[in-house]
C-alpha cells in the first residue's frame, strides 16, 4: 500500500488515461445500445489496470533497466559489509545489492512494494576507498529510510518510458512536473547527505567521495531521462525531479 504522500502521483498517472478511455468507451457504448455509464466505468477501471501494470514489480524492472546484476556473496566484501553495518545503524532491513558494469562513479536506491535495492557502478567500487564508499552507501540508504527512493521509483515506473522517453513527453511533462513537486523536497540530496554523515559521523568521507565523483564521469551508459533522478549524482543537469548540484552539495558538506 503506497504512503499517503504518493497517492497524488498515482492519481495523476491514472486520471489522463482513465478519463480518455471513459469518454471513448461511453461514446462507443451509447452507439451500440449499451448504457453509457457501463463504458465509462470500464474506462476508469482500465486506467487503474494500466497503473497497476506499470508499477507491478517496479523495483526489479527498474534494476534491470539500470543494468544491475546480482553477484555471488563475497564478490564485493566492502560493499556487502558496509551495507550490513549501515543497516544495523539505521534500523533498515538489508536491501538487495546489485552492481552495474560501468566505469562511471554512481549509485541508485530503489524501493517499491516492500522490495528495496541498491545499485552501484563498478567504477564507484573501484575508485572509492572504504570511507568514501561508506558515505555514498549511507546517502543511498537515507533515501530508502526517508521514502525518497519509493517516490523516485514510482515516478520512474509510471512516467519513465511512457512519458519522459516517448514522443508524448512534451505534452504530459506538466503532469510529471506536478507529480514531482507534490512528493519531492527540492533539497532532497542535501537532506540525504546530512543524514548520511549523521550515520557515519565522518563528513570528510562523503565530501571526498563527492569530490571524486564530480572530478570524474558519473553518467552510466544505462542512464535515461526516466531514470536520471534515481542516481546518487543525477547525470543530467535538468532531471525531472528537483535536485541540488554537486557543487552546492560540496559547499554544504564542507560547512558541517
């Protein structure tokens, strides 16, 4: 069951197709002698079915879109051990862990219907030392704990391919913008960074990680307009979801 703050997003995704189908089927029903309200009701139910299909197994489907791959236990011990320790510190259940074979430095957090996942690039694992990686992972886990990952996953599932990566994107972009404003804090990254350093108790770790990410490549090959906001460092300068620049995040962290 989605949280109350996510219901406006579900409504905004359901309303356009439901209303359109309700009107179309009401007209067709009346034309063939069936009560118009039967067609309208069928259209509204069809809209709900569309939303259900788009959100079904959302975490797993989006991990696949990000090219995330499960790995054998013990393959990435720092990754596994740090997540285990951070989950104990934050009271979170351990999410599923994935790695993307990509030289860029980035990570993503996903959550929907009780299924949580962390996805990190092989470039992040290879480039960051243990303290830096801990800072990034704490930041990703903060998104799961705050519900930000659930909102981000929902927006990608509902609007990713259907709107942001399709030819109708410009028409329905206002709907996506309104949905994003209703559930996301404009300071979402700043809030996550602050939570991360409150858990690790070592701001220089995350600061060093963000400096490393900023100075290198942080756009995975699998990044798309509909998934950019899932990443710890949004690859685009203008993702659909409000964000803070890496420069601003570094400035804030340097003052902590």
